[in-house]
C-alpha cells in the first residue's frame, strides 16, 4: 500500500526500478510482479530505505548517552521497573540497534535492557541478524570499541559484531504504517525512516509511537526531521530530536 507515501518520490523510484527490469510500460511491469514473486520482493526492497551506519549523528548519540538515557533510567527506577525496553523502528541492516546495544553495555553495564529491532524489508532483516558491516558503516566506531565489540572477517573484509551484543537484540518484520505496536517502551528510535511518508502518515505514526511509550519514555528521530504537531500529540521536545512523553 503506497497511498501513505509521497507520490513524487515514489514515482521516481518506481520508474527507476521498471527501467532496470527493461519493462516498457507500467502494465508490463505489473504483469511481471504478478507472475514473479522474486521480482515483487526485489521491488519491495528497492522502495524502502536502507542507508545506515553505526552511531549516525555521533553528537546526538552523545546526548542520548549523557542526558537521555540517564533521564530514562531515573524514571524507570521511580516506577520500580526492571530493565529498559528499547525499539529500533526501521532498523535497516541493524547498525542502529547494535549501536544501542554497544552504548548500553559499555556505558551502563549494571542496567538490564533489551532491544527490539524491526523493518519491513525481509532481506534486510536477515542481513541484520548476520551482523556483518563494511568499513564505511563503522566509520564512527572508535578504535577501542572496534577492537572490543567486533571481529574482523578475513575472507569478506567486513566486520562482524560479537555475539554478546547480538544476544541483546530481537529482530523481526514490521510494517510501521499498517501493523499494531506493543507498548511499554522506554526509548523508541525511528530515524531517517519517514522521509517518503505523507504528513498524515507521519502524524498517525508518531501518535502510535506515543501510545507505545512508557510515561517519560522518549522518541528519538532523525537529524532532518521534526514533529510538527508534537504538543497536540502530547510530546515535549527536549535536547533537539528527542521527544519525551
């Protein structure tokens, strides 16, 4: 269902995909995806966004580490809550989810936590579970953390996240625009995911996130994004890009 995506951007991406598959008309393309499930899956993967890297916008991860997570921990202690529940929504290949696991394990070792990481793209979620990354994806990882948290894959020239961090994350398939959300989250990260969504779709999504957060829970959004009706939903903007319930 593409009705909740911005039409101009979607049209450009669809035309590009049709051209790559050498289909002369839209009808030809529709017939192709009806008879070939592999092409249909490739099309779904193509129109989703899978650009990712560890600790994207490092200065914001520093705010998350020094200000936001301590706020969340304090709130959870007041509720006598055991552990933090974190969601990486639109997780792509898992760099964000693994970044969160590294941050929590290294800087808050005495805090119990779990990370749920979801994406609409079945192929990408499978790749995320593997936990292998290119040099460009780990450019923001310090030499110390690279040595401590990763193993170099000698044959592929990639870096594999260590199992102790993998074990903290549960990956699954989720459609943010259509599926229902569980509640009880302390932190939801949905960053650089909504770029193609209509304003109406964004509003509905942010309202769903609000309902899924614990009291004093936080939504962390992307560097070029903002929630225009944050107050109407109930959010309080703090530290720029962080919205508190």
